[in-house]
């Protein structure tokens, strides 16, 4: 029964005290997030992991790339555990390291030494290492603008991995015209672009978030028709068209801050992951909040972390078994740290 599982999690947490730390992403289920020692977006969780040198075990309630980042940023003695190894991220899997190395060769031949790589933290450790090795940095949705601005002080062109939408939306906000952004298709090794190759300033990797792409122009039009006084607030992993038609766009933290500071009685249609939207609805009964897509959009891999999996990993720890440990190779760690630190120093 749920209550028994919850009590057992509490007991084990109490027994381990400060030796155990549980970070939780805002997209996690309530049954899990209630036990998080810190809840945050991906930037906050990266920062918290970098600062926490005390705890022995980090049971990461989020997805695989987040646990990898925690392992990269923590000491060798600290062990990072992911309660379910199937909790991956389809966007991170869209940039494979071999494809990326091969594509980089093409960019070097086409543009010479004028390109700097940036990767959204939603990428594998190997991609972060590739970016670190080539002078680039990681970005999150909270600092993408600052990081692109910095990248343009380094080189004429940016390669943005793996989310084309965050890359396009951020570059657009910085004044880069859409005609100077080209999508690179790593499956065909070619640009999806009609202009002159020399005009390209931002190379967008052809990746996307399978959750945020479910918020559509049709959803926006329907809300505008049904409830014209509703504010539309979306995450920048949504398409350019959806962001352009919305009233506000920003990271997970931005969305939470907007709703927390919104006036009583205000109306909001939110385009982001279902668990967060549900929590905002529950925590703000004085505001009218709905999902921009009425069918709600869950991240199925985030949702793989549930109370039974959390308890299972904790029970094993209590019996001195470390299961589901995430360990990033040393060379990859060294290079990925370069990319992460270039970001953390600026955040
Ligand atoms: P942020 O936490 O950076 O807003 O990212 C959203 C996301 O999709 C996490 O996987
Ligand atoms: Fe990946 Fe999208 Fe899920 Fe975030 S919400 S973990 S980007 S699939």
C-alpha cells in the first residue's frame, strides 16, 4: 500500500540523514517530488549537484542525462543513482556522438574554423564532452540567451544541439533572422535550407522534445477562440510558430515564477509537461489554469520514476547494495566538465 511505501521512504531518509540527497525535477510525479530534498529545473539541479560535496548518495529523480550531469559535477566518492534505468530522454537520444563527429567534419570543411558548438543540457555526456573539447558550452532553457550571446563573441556561427526549437527561439529573440538559421539533418548529412550556405549563422540540429511538440498552433487558436482573455504561456522547447503566437515563453523556472506572481483570478493556458501543469493547478486554486493541449502532455520517461522505484533503490541502499549507479567515463567527465563549467561560471 502507498502509505506503507511512503513511511518506509521516510524511515530510510531519516536513517541516512545528510549522507543521502534526493534532487527532483519539476516534471516528476507528486508521489516522488514530495520526498525531494531539492526540487528544481535542470539548471538549478546542475548547480545544486555541483555544490553538494557532503552527501554520499544522490538518488536522482529525473532523467538519465540529469543523473549523468550530477555524476560529472560531483566527486569520485559520491555515487549517483537513477531509480529506473529506463528513464531516458528521447531528445537527448536524437544527437548520437558518431553522427555529431561526422557532421562536425562537414561543418569544418564548409565553414572553416568559424563555428562554436553549444549543447542543451538535455544531451548525453558524450555530446557534452564533444562540445567541451571544441571550445563550446552547455546551455539550459534558463540561460540559453546569455549563452548564445557569449558564443557569438567567440565565433561567427553556432552549432546548436540537440533541440532545434530552443535554438531557433533563442536565436530569434537575439535578432538572428530565420533566414540565417539552417536545420542540419544528421540522417541525410545535409542542410534543410533554401538560402546561401555562407549566410548561415545558426546551425540547428534536427532534434526536438516529443512532449513539447504536442502543443500546436491549433491548440493556441482554439484557446484564443474559446477564452480570448486567457494568457498563453509556453516552454521554448515548443515550435517557433507556437511560441510566436503565445503571450509568454520561458523555462520551467520562468513558468513557475510567472504563475506564482500572477494576479488572483487571472487565466492561464500552459504549454509544458503534465505533472508540472497539474501541480500549478493544484497549488493555485485562486487562478484559472489549464493545459494548452487539453489532453495534457506527460513525459513518459520522467514518469518512469515512481514511488515503488524510489523505494526499491532506497531499500537496496539500506541493505548496502548500490543499484542503478550512473558512472560517466573519466575522459568524458573531464571534457564535459569544461562545457558545464563555462555555463555555470556565467549563471
Ligand atoms: P528545464 O528544466 O531546463 O526547463 O528543461 C525542461 C525539460 O524538458 C527537462 O527535461
Ligand atoms: Fe526529454 Fe522532453 Fe521529457 Fe524533457 S520533457 S526529459 S526534453 S522528452
